[in-house]
């Protein structure tokens, strides 16, 4: 019987030979395998990763189902983000699936922006590539109900540097800065940004 469960993905930053934020990736990997395959055995991601010998920043891409299917390494160049567009959608992306076609389709429909901020049920969630954080002059806040619970987002919440709350587009006037958060970008404050 063919396996109809979609493949999942972990994207991990390797910087100057160091694996970044591995405990959070391991936790999400374990949680996703348990949810999809009822697996409670642990596969240690550090055993699967062969750190590239070259210096610089690499994107380690781990494709997995019941077991790890493929591990690949790619030199990393961040995408330039200067314009974000708020788009209403009922898209679901609760796990980091390898199939991103729904997200990519949403981006294709709005090529007047570098990325879109997905609004669900009147609340802002994520962009297609990152969690979001908003600064009000005192504290950083992140949407309480993201599309995907990112590993860096989890780390910053655990450290008390990021506070989950509901954020609607009507609230944006009370914020002075926005940041993108993901495994590769870390916490990237966007200084020259237009939101439409």
C-alpha cells in the first residue's frame, strides 16, 4: 500500500561549521514524526548531518517521512525583501511540508510584492518564508496563531524576547518595526520596508 503521508522538511542553518539551533529542529522533527507516523523512536539529527568543510553559511535541507530520505547542503543567499503585501487566505501549513505549492501559488498571485503576509480569520500570521515579529517601541510581539510554529520563533519566545499575541492589520499603526524570523535569517529586522 503506497504511503500517502506527505514528506516533511527541516531547514537548518550551518554557519562556519556550526549547526545552529539544533535542539529546536530536533524537537520539531520528533513532534512531526510522532504526529504523522506515531513514531516515538528518536533519530538523532546530528548523526545525519555532515557539516560542509567549506566556510560560510549553508542551508542544510533534511527531507523525511518515517525515516530520513535525503540530506543536502546549499550555499545560502538571503532573499531581498522590500515590499510585503497583506493577503487574506485560508491556507493550512501546520507542519513544515516539503510540498510548498500552496504557498508558492499564493506568492505567484501577488507578484507586486516580494512576499505576502497571510491574514487568516482577520488576524496576521506569517509570510510564505518566515514568522513575523512586530516592535511597538518597547517589546517585540509575534502572532499567537502562526501558520507554522518556527524553530527560531520558539527559541525567542522561550528566552522571553518575543511575546505571542493576536495581531490584526488595524494594529500595525502601533508598531515601529517588523522582523522576519526563520532558521536561515535568524531575526531579521526590515528597515526599508513597504507594507501594502
